[in-house]
C-alpha cells in the first residue's frame, strides 16, 4: 500500500466542492441503488429525541415506538464474579428529527476488552454526529449515499486519530444510516429492497403497489454496513420479515469472521472492507425495523441451533454445514438466511395477543414487546451453554445439538417506522457516553475516501483490490 494514499480525511473536505465531488465519484457505483425521490424536509431541522447506550443491561424505550437493549449472555466467571466478556462492547444510538427522519447506528467491538469497547464507542459516536451535521444536505434519497461513506471514513479515523501506534486501537463492526420520509407521486412501487456492495453488485427483491396521499409516500431506510450487524424489515401489510442486510455474513465456516470491520486490521492499519455495502429498503409508516448484533442473529441460525443442513434440504442429506457450503454455497446461504427469517417471524408472531387475526389487513408490531421477546429468546436459547460453564471447569463442547445457541454481547433495537417523531413524552434512557476528546495532530495514518476508492475499484461491481480483501491481520491485528 502506497503511504501517499493514506491521507487525512480533511484532505477530502466536504466544504471543498471540487475535492469532495472528485472523492465521492470513486464510490458512485455503491450509491447507484438509491432513487432520486425528494425527501420531506423536517421543520425545524433538529434532533428531538435521542437514545444511546448501553449504560447497563437495562432496556431503553421511547414513547412506545422504540425499544433498545444490550445484554450479555455470557456466564459469570468463577474467579472474578463478573460476567465473562465484561465490559460489553456493543453500542447503539438513535437520533430522531421532527418529521420522522431518523439516524440509527449499532456497532459491535471485535473481541473483548477496552480496545474494542473504545473502538465501538468512538465509531458509533462519530458516525452519528457526522450524519447529524450533514443531514441538511439531503434533499433526495440519492444524496444519502455519499454522506454515509463520508461518515464511515470519519468513524474509522476517530478510532485511531490519537494513537502513537495504530495497533493500540481496537476494531469494530458497524451498521447505520438514515430513515427518510419521502414523496414520489402515485402509482409507483413500494416495498423495494436493494443492496449494492463493491464485490457483489446489485440485488433487488419483490415490490407491491401503494396509493398516493398527502402523507409521505413511504420511508426510505438507507444504510451502510461493514461487518455482521444486521437489519430486518417487518412489513405490516405483507406480514413478512425481510433481511435488509442479506448476504453480509459470507464466511459460514468461520463464525469468528465478521466479514469486515473498521479500525486497524490490515497492513498499514487499514480497515477490512470486504463486505462494505450500501442497503436500501422502502417501508410504510406501520412497518418496523429491527437492528441486531450477531449476538441475536447467530441464535437464529440453523447451525447454532444444532440443525443439520439435511433437515432443511434433501440435497445435503448426511452432510454437515461445512460440507454443505463446499458442495453448494449459494444453496447453503439461501437455506440459512431463509431459516433465520422464518425463526424471527415465529418470535414476532409469538408476541401477537391471543385472538388477533394476523392475516387480515395490517399487523402493526409493538416494538417494546417485540424487542423484549427477541432478547428473552437469545437468553433462553443459550441457557444450557451458560449452565454448563457455571458448573464445569471444562471448555464448552462444540456440540450445538446439546448446547444450542451462541453466547455473546447481544443488542436489539426495534423501531416503529412512522411514529418516532410524535410529540415528546418523558422516556427513560441511559446517558450517552462522553464523546471522544479532540486530540492533537494524528501520529498514525488515517483513511480518506480518495484512498479508499483507489483500493476498492471505481465502477459497476468491479471486484475490490486484493490488498483490501486479505483476511490475514498484520502486526497487532485484532482477531
């Protein structure tokens, strides 16, 4: 990697129109999925609600339309009398503007300890503050892509900015972006879900018609992700879960590989952006979106629940998951992701009050009930593993049939898409962690959008430069 390509983010100053345009052009192919629909402008353009955490393992709610909680499903250490994996390295942040425009971010520090905790906190805080500062520039949905890329680069730089040695910093996965109310006229299609990654190209799933009205024609969920945090969309009209981030967990045979991360991981302190992707999902006001860390979705996977692939598809009869992936990875991926959505739907439908006709008209979920059900499911699923470690000094056997689930830091944020902007009510929330203090001039190389573009390719679905795809960490890389 040429040192000259590792420039400070300020060299791509958003206020310098020529420099900024030149930089963003290198990533235009990632933003091609975003439509040019006009975004309804908040009046006033200001944050009216904030949720950030976790300060502890308590749940946090906002007016009945948002639920957020992070817990640890690890057992208590016999030697320290505190939970293994302490401190929790997950982070969530939600900022809501006047008309329902929402900024969301969840991050999951890679590994345990102070370094990933700091990386997760810094990245989440900087990512959100960058989007808040820039959101007035969004007049159309298509404007959001460049701002998300800029925010991700600033989040990476925030992790390493004051380190005398780049390897003093930790790494983190991150998923975040906007929910934007928009107008596009009548007779259009609603319910499109798309994603564009630098290595995989374009994907689009089915749509449905929606009538026009004086209200927003819909809400656009526009996200950028690196790593394995996920977002799921619940359609109140279709009674269906869609994995917005479908395909972001690519290495099925190595659950320790999140697919990507920001912070120093590759040679020169560069981030691992193998699965960097921009996602787009259209929603209605009655829909819900669930943002989860891998502590949730790992417990939805058939492998983690002890189900062999042959139970889901006769082609894999008698095979384990590693062999199934080797035989037909595309089919194994489809089975896994379809099972995850089905399992999550079963959890959601389990929250429906008795006697409710869920097949009629719309079914609007209660975010608080749903969020608690998801967290409870993860805790219950990992009970046998936790009990074993509480009573044995031996390493937990890798036998998911006997010990289903995966213990982890577990984050779930659920929001009702069209209700977040309602008049404020007093709602408990944990305090935000203090923002990182401004530091001195950087002593380690920082990332710029320009240098990122030089390595990732410029157009279409051109594969990333192999120097960005290496999974082997160099000196000090976090596992």
